[in-house]
C-alpha cells in the first residue's frame, strides 16, 4: 500500500509517498501559487503527485488514497474548506474537486489535526491514543486526538488552544479578541514581550541585536541571560496554565509541543512542565508527559497519509 500525504500551506505544497508503516518513500515540494486561483493550485498538486509516483515506479492510479492538511476551517464530513485565508479559499469543495482530478479517494483535515495524527502514528505520540499537540510559531495551533480520533467539536475546528482567553482586556489578537494564549506565549509574543522589557530599560546580552527572534531569545536563555529567561518563563507560565486547563477538561495521555521554539528542547519544555504541575496542583495524580515533537516538517505529510489510510480502510 502506498499513500500520498499532502501538507498544503500558503507558501508551499509539501507532499510525500508513504507506506503502510509510516515510512516516507519519496517527498517533494513546489510553490503553492495561491494567488493564481484554485485550478492552478490543484494542477500543481496533481503534477507533484504524478512526479512522486513516477519516481517510485508507480502510476498515479496505483496509489491507495490521498490525505491533505489544510491551513483553515474544514468541514471533514462534506469535504469543504470553509475558510483558508492564506489560500484565499472560502466554501471550496476541495475533496471532491481533487478526487475528480486525481481519480483517487481523498480525505481532508485541518493541518494542525493532521500534524497531531502524524505524531501519534509515527512520532512522539506513539503508544498513546489520546494526545494534545500544541504548535508554537507565529501563532499557536493545536490538535486534540481522543481515542485515536480527531476531536472536531460542534463547529468543526476542534481544539483552538491559541485562542483560549488567558487575560481579561489583554493584548489584542488578530481573531478580534483580547488576551488569547497566542498573544502571550507564541514566538511572536515572546519577541514582543522581550522588546517591551528592553524599552523599559531591562539589560540583556541581546540589547544591541537588530535582528531578534524567538530562536535568539531561547538561545540567550540557555546561556544564562536573565531577561531572556524571564520572558521564556512568562510564556511557559501561560502555556502551562492553559495546558493544565486542557488536562482537567479532557485528560489527554500526553502533550506534544511542536513548532520552532520546541526545537530548543528543555529550555522551553522544562518551564512548561513546571507551570503545568503548579497549575494542576493536587489534581495531578501523576505527571502528564510533555514531549518534544519528533517529526518536524514531515508531521503533516505522515499525518495526511495516516488520514488517507484510515479513510480508505472504511470502504
């Protein structure tokens, strides 16, 4: 069995051929070109799929199925992309359009959910059936898997940890709300907080750095910079508190942290664990594992292939 997993982003289309054991056999990527319209994007997907199959000595029609992760709101049952701002899509029948173009069964899902499926199948979540994955980046994405199935909830978007309200009248979020978790603990928020402290006169080894990102702040924290450590600990406090709320509500077996800052490892993971435990208090009967994501940029491809495999097995 050979499956096609697609991670569709606003900038690039990443795809890979994946076998039944979760091994990527071939992978590649091409620019998305979302501004050229849906037809052009789907054509690029088909060409990439055909090229990858050809490299593996297969015809496109010999693939068992296709899974695709979408950066937006998805109606899985109807195969619709309700809204994908980075792709300029609204109420687009992606599943049916792509299935007709490829002549293959297609399953679609939100990209954060797909990444969580990938980590559960072949990554840090192996051995667990209920996990919460949180991705720290420009914003904060999340995917919740309960008993091996994506939790979609009433509105279809499932767990949106990034928009849990943490502070009344806090920083304004692009969603229109205030005090959302991602305004306080995303990579963007870490940089914003750090610059605010610098402007207030706090010293740091990074004070003269014109280019400043979360990566540099995490590295400085690891090197003993007091201000960098403070900013990371504050972000971890908000994350740990939000995760404690999630654990109390749904009780995942493990929490997986992904995204760029997670690559710093224990510098960010240890304070998250500390604040999670503090927020849980006496309700923490045993520690909930907080694990670093293992699949990196391949999580979307592997998770999409898993989605395709599970969908095709239902027929």
